[in-house]
C-alpha cells in the first residue's frame, strides 16, 4: 500500500510541476511585454485606456480623463521615449553640477494666484505652446522655452528671441542622448558656457536653426498629420545658420549669466517665478497622465513611464484645490490647449523636486 501511495503522490507532483512549467513558459513573455502595464495591440490598448478613463472619472476627482487615440497604436518604446528626462550620473566627469538656490531669507508677499502670461504680456513666447514631435526632447524644449521667456523679461520686452531647441538638442553632448533623452540641469549649464542661437518652429522656418520635425497628432484625433511610429533621429550639430538667415551663427548667440537648481519648496519656486519668470521643471509621468483633459491633475492609477520636462508658468486654486500652471510641448491640441495643471504643495509626482533655471547675460 505504501508503495502504491508513493507512486501516486509522485505522479501528482510531477503533473503539478509540469503545469507550473507550462504556465511560466507561456505567461512570462506576457509580463515582459507589458512592462508599464500598457498591453500590446490597439484593441486591447483601447479597452485598457477606456477602463482607466472611466475609473478616474467615476472617482469625481480634481481632473477629467478622456480618450487619446495616439496612445492606442504607437509602440510602447515610443511612449516611454517621449518622456525624455535622463539625469546625468554624478560619476560623469563632464557633467556640471548646478548650485542649489534657496529663497528662505527673502521675504515676499506671495499672491493666491500668479500667471506669467498676465504678468509680462509683452513677451509672447510665454503663451506659446511648442511641439517636440516624436523626439524625446522635452528636456531641451523646457529649457529653451523658459530661456526665451527670461530674455524677454530681463530686457523689458526689448529682445524677444525664439531660442532654438535644435541647437541645444543636437550640440549639447554633456546633456545626454538628444532625441533619446537628456538632462535639464546640463541644458542650462550649456546655455551659460556655450550660448544658444535662435530657431523657430518647423512651420515657421524662422531664425538660425529652426526645428526639423513637423508637429503631429499627439494623443488625439486632431487636425495635424499622424506622428511617426518611431522616435526621430537626433539632428546633426551644425554650427551654421540656415541659408535664408542673414546673421552668422556665432553672432546669433544668447548666453546665460548663471544656472541653478531650486530647493523643493513650493515657496521657493513661487519666488523664483515672480522675480525672474518661467522655469523648467520635471516630473514622473504615469499612465493616467496620458488621458489628461482638464482640471488639476493628481496621480490615481497606472504605472510609471518616465520623467518629463515642462515649463512652469504660475499657480492658483481651482475649486479650492491648489495647482501649478504648466506648458507642455505636445502642441495645442493636447490637454487644455497645450497647458495643464497639477496639484501644488505636496510635490505631486516630484514636480517640486526638479526645478532648474538661470539668468540672462545681457550684452555689455
């Protein structure tokens, strides 16, 4: 009897082990193919995001979610590649650490709301929404947008350059990997050390080095053409202006006086904004952010996708909820006409921990 029982037990164990092996063999690839939680296949992707949007809206939270069709078809690596913040390693000898500025000693009356567009109406760049296209260049866009604003503010509107994202994206080797991502801190250091030329958007072809990639339908069924299904290659660093521009490359440079980062205190960011204008911030993007339409965003569900850099313009309150006002670089058909709000005062998604800025070096 014992011999028979042992044989039966051995058979059961062997069957269970085979079943476990079968499950692991055919399901592990599924886990690896959905690294962020986003499934492959447009039909599954659509169901996934629809359920997520319904869940968020049923919460009756501080923001509204909606369908963004672009994310239902584009490869996952492109979505993650759009989140282009890559912090330089402290071990990299070429990286330049920024000093950390604190405004604790400066007493200022901080208003309940502040909007850089209203504070400096003579600087049209503040209200502009650019389009990074299918390139992980948010780190460069956040920098050159804020730099353009700050030059205008520092000169009381006498200078209104449109600083080139292409010049920074292609020529800043210490920043990182171009369209594969870069470090906002090093972007501002590069401006101080090497300067940046002008360059309009793809559609304008203005300035010394305009952006080479066309705007496209990020995340919605908009009026623009479809985005490519892969990341764009990083442009070549050309230290020459386009042929139609009459100013020499070296003569078109704008330099920074100094660059710095800020303590992760909301009041420090507010004081910096009031004194010097918009700055660049970075935050962790989760899957639910892709569905943002209006309201004050706060993370509720979904996995992390990567770091994204944007421009901080101001703050306020909406229905009693404190928020930061920011400009994205996914064109005006995304979100709230290209802008969005995020919860202020509790470092939502790290938005208050990664702030960088700098001052313009006026020509003597």
